């Protein structure tokens, strides 16, 4: 397990398609939290290797995570995993599909593997495959989302698993992150607010749309990838095309249209700022919430 004592906050900056790259990953780690990116954001396995070399050259104290689509439709899956192993990546987050095929080679290399899960059935399958930790996709998560209430989901998973749990969905500030810890999660995911940072790969129009939006502007659709995905309604209404059929396919994820994903935490996006500034503010909010909880406990 990643040592929480190494982190300024128990936080992972979520890996986001066409948003997370080396610059955001490096900024996150320098801010004392775990940065991450999907391997498919690099246009090829060769470019992925270049990204990993650049991140390693930053001499980061905090580990970073790479996100791999485990689904069989990912034609680069095995090559990307081999590249991650070659570069000594310490943490991989598996998304979409059974993580089993990538767990064994990564474990042999000493890499931990966390898996995205959205139901207790997913939890059981992931644990059977030997993953080290779980990322709980709950209602309100941006991009690929879940349906479960975070309170119920964390408690149900904690009853059957004592390893690392990451809560994804609706964490809009440090108070929400502290609440996730009290609930029983070891780490939180924060994605939407980091889309609006200057280090992300998002365009200015996308960032501005997030600043102007609230959670009422977020809608769920399977149009993007074939799986339930939370996006800004304004973007979805501007996209032509029929609802995706036949389930997930990697090519839908790589569609050249830049989807404006967003979670319910978009209500907390009030400005475009740097990642270090956002982390510093979140840390202040987290400490304030922690102290408030301690004060309540001693009343």
C-alpha cells in the first residue's frame, strides 16, 4: 500500500481521458498528492515511454499512477503494461473489464494494482483476480461513473475488504475528502476540479464551461463509450450521433471529439487556477474539517 504518511493529502488526482498528461501528473506529485494519467492519452506506446521518461526525470518524491484499460478491445494493453514495467511504475489503476490479465505481470515486477469497481459483483471479481486496492466509482463521478451511494458502497466494501479503498465521485473540496476518510476510505479521487487547472490538457473553452457549470448541468449518457458516463449537458447536446450500442469499445474512448466530462463536484469549480494552488486550498479545507470533527468529538 502507498504510505499515506508520504502524502500531503490522501488524494489521487484522477486519470482523465484527454485531460491528464505529464505536466498535471508532475504538478500533482510535487504538490504532495498522487498524480495519474491514462496510458491511452499518449498516442502510442513509444510516446508513453517518452512520457514516463519525462516524469521520472522530474525526480518526484511522491509516486504516480498509470491507468490502463484492461478491456480486450484495448489493442495496446499488453504493450503499454510492458512499457510501465520497463519504467518501474509503482502503481497501476485498471479500468473497464476484468483486471486479471494485467495483474500477474505487474505483480511480478513489484507494481501494485488497483481496480475500478462500480458494484459488489465487480468488487468480488477484482479481488479474485488479486488486485491490491479498489477504486469505488460512485454516483456523481465524472467520466465513467457508478450508480451506488458512496456511503453505502464504502461501508459494504469495507465489511469484506481491509485493503486500500479509493472513493471516486463527488469529492469537491477538502471537507468532502475528510468525510471520505471518516467513512472508511484510505484515499479520495478528485478529477473534475483538476480539469480546470492550467496544467491539464483541456482547452480553454472546456475549462470555462466547467467554471460556469453546476451539478445540475451534468448528465449521464452511454453515447460516448457505451458505458454510463457523466458529461456536461451542453456538450452532449452539441454532439451528433446515435446512442452507442454493444457495450464498451476502446475506439469509442479514443473518439477524436473531445468530450466534456464532469462530475457532480463541478459545483466546486469556481475558477481556472494552477494545480499547486488547488492542492494548497484543498489541504487547508481538509485540515479545517479535521479540526472541526475533533472539536465535535470533544464537546
